[in-house]
C-alpha cells in the first residue's frame, strides 16, 4: 500500500515551484506550459518523484497562488 508521501510530495520547495510555474504561465504566454514546467524542474532542483508529480498535476491547469 502506498503512503501519502509517495502520492503527493510535500514541502515548501513544491509550493514555491507551483507558484513560480503559475506566475510564469501568466507572465510568458508565448512559452508552452511544458517549457515552463521543464524550466521549473531544473530551477528548483526537483527529484524524479517531484518532477513526476508536477508533470501529472500541472500539465493542464495551474491556479494562482496565495
């Protein structure tokens, strides 16, 4: 049985990553969502598990951060 950590990574780094992606999508409409996500994965030094989470959950829509 999978633990919650395996399904959804937690932490401040992930929150910052999601917020950055959201801001970049709004600020750079000329870039594709995948280009921005790929840049975020490098910029925030995400692990393979974190990259997978971002790819699966943010590929289509990102809401603004608060």
